[in-house]
C-alpha cells in the first residue's frame, strides 16, 4: 500500500507544477497593458521568428542615433586618417619677430667717441742751431805754412793751439788762415763754425 501511495504522489507533482504555470499565465493575460511589463512589438509579416527575445527601445531620440551609413568603415578610403606614427613630422617653424633697431645717438665733436677727420698737423719748423760765442782774442799766428800755430788770449791766459786741437772742451780749432781762425763745436755738425779775425800787425 505504501509503495503505491508514493507512486501516486510522485505522479501528481508534475501535474501540480503545470497547473500553477497555466494559472500564472492566465493571470498575466488579465493584467492592464500600462501596469505590466512592456509588450514586445509585433514582428512584420514574413519576418523570421527567432527564438531570442528582441530588445525593446523605449523613448529613444531619433537624432541621437548615429547614422551607420555615414560612418566610414575602418580601413576604407573614406576614413580620415590622423597622425601617422611611422612618419617624422617637423615642428612648425616659429615666426621670427623683427628685431627693433635702436636709434643711434649722435656723437658730437669734442666727445671722446667722436671720430672725425684728423686735424692737419703743422709742419714743424726746424729750430736753428746758434753756436756759442768765441770768448778768445787772437794775438797772432806763427810757425811754418804747413803747421801753423795760433795764439789765443782769454782773461789774461795765453793759449797756443794747432788745427784740430780742442780748447776748454767746448771749442775746436777748425782751420787757421792768414787773416782769420775758424772754430767748430764738439757735439754739433762740423759745418757749423764761427770765425774770428786775426788783427793786423
């Protein structure tokens, strides 16, 4: 008896489950349309029926949907290519700004920076060499014609000299003539001379 009861109970369980499913579907059919889940749009006639439920688009703005016909396929010729990572791009050359040229400050004559024509230096005038005066007095000339000797007197001092002798370091007997004696001066050009006459007897 117990085995038959267990068999009956196990056979009633699928029937009860099917009955609950049918009652649930019948209750859903009596619900109002606005309160339940949104109904899926009916498929047009002739459209294939798919086993997957279709997603319902609720409140979609037509303008927010992208136009797939205008989107270029990746890799096509219409696709706009940006920077090529395999190409070296030069940086744009900056525009050179003109350097302002400062206005030169005029340099007036007399300032240290003034550069002008050099003044013409006057030709130096040679200073004439004035030999000193002869302090001696010729007393006379004696000796042979080839070796004449002149006798000089200065402050009571008698000096006898031949041609070429230097008297008192400053005077040189340059030439002895019959009527005069020429003196030159050591340190000065030899052409600068002074002549003193020989007094007549």
